[in-house]
C-alpha cells in the first residue's frame, strides 16, 4: 500500500506540475497579447498626438492669415475712406460738375 500511495502521490505531483506549466504558458501568452495591444495603443496615441500637433500648426497658420487679411481690409478701408474724403473735399472746393452732359442744379 505504501508503494501504491507513493506512486499515486508522484502521479499527483506530475499532474500538478503539468497544470502549473500549462497555466504559466497561458499567462505568458496573455501577457504577450496584452503587451502587443498596449504597443498598438501607444502607436495610435502617438499618431493622434502628431495629428493634433499638425492641426494646431494649421490653425495657427490660418489664424495668422486671417489676421493679415483683416489688417489688409482695414488698410483698404482707410484708403477708401481717404479717397472718398478727398473726393468730397474736392467737390466742395470746386463745386458740382456736369455729369454725362447734363447741367447741374446750380446751372439750371
């Protein structure tokens, strides 16, 4: 009976060792899978951060262009205002002129 118990105990230990080895292999496989997923997520995150940085640069460029366009429009408005003011002053100084061959109110 003693030899049979020893054989059974030995068999049980072999089974436990095989089960431990199997569980360890499964855990290693899961760990490798998780590491792969983590690397994929990191790469995706890097790509998103790069895209965000590019968008920030594009937005900054567009904002600069918009500010330049606004300044150009303001300068143009100032020039147009000066021209209009100049024309009004000239008309006041010189008096009304004939337009298209018609006489002005003062000449009628």
